[in-house]
C-alpha cells in the first residue's frame, strides 16, 4: 500500500504484520458488541429457539437486549478467540499484502490491478486457513445463550477448543472453511485493493496527505452475502436452526466501523514505529 511521504523509510514486513495485528485487535475490542449482535441476528439455532421469550430487533436493539437479559459481559463473549483470530488472521492478510503484491509485480515500478488482486486472494486464503479454528470458537461462543437455565455448551475459549476437538475431531475446528474462504478472499480483495487504489489516487493527486479509511469498507459489504450466512450456519454446527438473512445493517455497522478504526490505527502505527526506529538508529 502507498501513503507514506517520500522522506519516510518504507516500513518493514515485520512492522506491517505487527501493526496490522495490533490495529485489528483495537478495532475488534471497540466493535465486538456489534459483531455479537450480528451473529445473534443472523443465526437462530437450537439454544436460541428455546429462549423464545427474547426477541432481537435491530442491531442496537440486540445490543441493548443482550446487555439487559444476559449482562453487559455477554456482548464480549468470545472476545479472546476474536483477538486470537485477528492476531493470526488480520496480521497476515493485511500485513503481508504489500510483500506478496511486490512478488506478483515482479519488480515493476507500479503494481497492476491483477497483481493487487492476486495478492489479496493469496493473503486472504492463507489467513483464513490459519485462523479458521479461532473463527469457529468465536462464533460458537457468541451464538450460545445462557437464558432460562440453559447450560452453556462451552464455558470459555479454551474449553471450546477442547470440546470441539474431542467431540468433532480436529477437523471440527476447520468446519466452514470453504464458505468462509470464499467470503473472505472476496472481501480481502475488494477491501484491501479498493483501499490501496483509492489511497494511491488521493495521495498522487495531492487531494489528501493522510487519507482516512472511510472509503475502504463499502464495496466488500455489497459483494459478501450470502457467504456470511452459510458460513455462520456451519460454524455454529447448526443443522436444524433457522438461518436469517438479516439485511444489510448488521454487516454494514460491524465491518464499516471495524475497517475505519483498523485502517486508521494501522497507518498510524506503521508511521510511529518507523519514526521510533529512525530515532533509535540516529541515537546509535
């Protein structure tokens, strides 16, 4: 990705991976209640059906209802797995994008659209396969309800890893990989490539010296359905649950806010880390 001033030293691959992982974790912590609400709205499975007294209405209504009926902490159920997912997933798909793009560009001064798309496909695919177990655990914890005396199947993040591995086999941790792979490589291409191209155009034409991330999240949302829903059904191990196409708002609010926070933090972290590195080099 472009965007650093000429006087700046390009960030190293390690800096990019670290910055992407930290930025993604920051964005996840801030927006996780929206993600939990999205999962509850999109997937109604056996546990939730027995809790028929509770009705979720809209994203913000779901957040409020969950906080009132199951406690505010329930909004962050699955957060440890979510952070593990960002460390193993976002750090690779975003942090490795420039390096892989340079590989596909074969030394060309300006990367072509094809090389950018190829880089997005590659980093997205690798990251999904590596981070899939964390996605399975995160969604399972978010989907389960503790209402009306129901005994939760999973008591915590590592308990969920253990139960899934022992009852469904190790392959259970990679359940839903195919639809999740399809969804995420599409999102990764449109999200990162769009951000890269828009940033390059804005900086090249001197429209913005520090472009924000507000233009990097609309396109992925329009192309990702229905993959999130089929993936969620498999991830939650729901065989007879009712799958809901819960419209555009849940994904828009979650992915939109997440991308804005993540990309802004990502760019600033890269910049500050490289400044610190230059300061240390000058001191020595």
